């Protein structure tokens, strides 16, 4: 029996997030575990009159690839990947991992080599997206692996996830538009200011935002969504930040991360867990030690950490910072093969000030 929430989520992804039109080419990429949602997306794309291309990955292939690929194979970029980024009108991606830690024993330099090889493709995708020539959205499908990381049963995680996506709304195509007014208001309020200061346990950091664009995220690229973000001025970041929520990055848990910035660059970094991998990530290239994004979460339906950054970065009362690549539409110009988000929780004694005015305190917006 098909879960109506998966069908509603497919309607949101196709009809609202990416606004698929007749005649367009739509790449649908997902893991085998997402079969119910992939089927529903495929059907909705056909109903819209578009041309779906379905790419389904098998469980465990990523580990097989990194364990066996030569350096030459790691650096090879599939013509299909390049064709999709250069020619497709829309890409809808669905993660459905059966094992979120399958890459935990892979030497990080092998993953870095792969990220560097695919970096130019990522750049082209972001440039086309910023120009409005390419629309994309990424979501998850609930699996036991995600539920286990979030310390929930699968049934509880399904309720939690579909609720965060507004897939249980009686009118799913208008749900995100109705839910996003506050996010848009906050993005409009902060636009045009000069500096953000964030203080919290282990955190006192300033980021320049002059001339940068704040973008409200209302379900068009991520699902679930709920944040507004910009690219901070690259050489402006000063101070120290502690990221309170752990994350699984490239199959490894990294937690207790602390970064210290001078003139926009990470000059000292540590982690309670995964420190060696963190340092390797920061050494990927010159841009990996600078911030490409400052994001402020607004989705209060996501009320706990799940070890999945797609959800955790949206938590109302948190901010996240991404080392690496900027999104061009924000005005950021930092370039890197990586874009890695880390989450700082302001709900227990944190404050976010904008040009000296308190915007958020203890996780609640006060403007």
C-alpha cells in the first residue's frame, strides 16, 4: 500500500520545489531504498508532461567504489554526470542510505581526490542554478539507518520527517508558501546590514555581510527547508565558534568541532571526535579554510539533532556555517571543492546580533 505522505512529498518536489514544466528534461537520482518516493516522483514528472531520466543507486556501491577505484578512476568524471549538469532542466535527488557509516574506514584523501575531480561540475551546476537555468531539490526517504542515527523507531522517524516536509498537509502544493512568510520576513529584515555577531557557549564570532544577499529558503532546493542564508565577506570572519551538534560527514561522525578564524581563514581547528578527518577536509584546497555560507534556521518543527545535516541545519534556534564553496546568488565568491555545513545551537544561552541589535536570543527571534 502506497504511503499518501510519500505521494504528497512527490507532488511538492515536482509541482512546488522545482516547478516542472511540459517538455523539460528531469533527472531523478536516488538510492534503491527510496523506491516508493522515486516511483511517485517519476509519475508526477510524467503527469507534468516532462521527460524523466531515472538513475537508481544500489546499497553499498559507494564503499565498493572507494575501496577498489584507482587514482585514475577516482579522477574520472562520468559523461552522464556532465551531460546532466549541462543539459537537464531539473534534478531531483533522494537519499535513502541503508548504512550512513559505510565510508567511515575509507582514507579521507581518497574522498578528497574525488571531490576535487568533481569540483568543476559542482561549480557549473551552482552557476546554472544561480542564473535560473537549472532547478534542483534534494530530500531524503526515511530508512532504518536515518531513524537509528536520530534514535527513533522507523515509524516515529517517518512521522517526524514527513511532518517536517509538510507532506501531511491537506493541500501540499501550497503548504510551503503558507509556512514561509516568517522566513521571508526575517531575510528581508537582515538584508542591507553590515555585521553579524554570534555568541554562545564556546563561541564569539563576527562575520561581515555588507553587500551580500540573504536568501530565504522556502522549499525550492532542500526538503525539508526553513532557513535564510548568505555568503559572508570572505576576509571578514573573526573569532571562535563551537559547533554543538554532531554530524556525519562522508560516512564519519565529527563532533565537538571548534574553529578559530583570523582575517576570514581557519587558523586553528579541533574536534572531540573525527579531528583528523576535519583537518584533512580543511586542507582540501585554499577555499576550504574560509566560510562559504552563514545560515540561520527557522524550522521549529525540527526540534532535535538527527546527525543528518539536511535536517539539523534547519532547526529553529540554530545557525550553521559552511566551510568551502559559496553559493553565487548570495554574492559570495569563495571557491572550493567542498561545502560542509556545521551547526551551532543557540537555544541554550546563545545570541545573534546584527549591527548591535539583538535579532535572536536563546533560539527565539525577537525582531
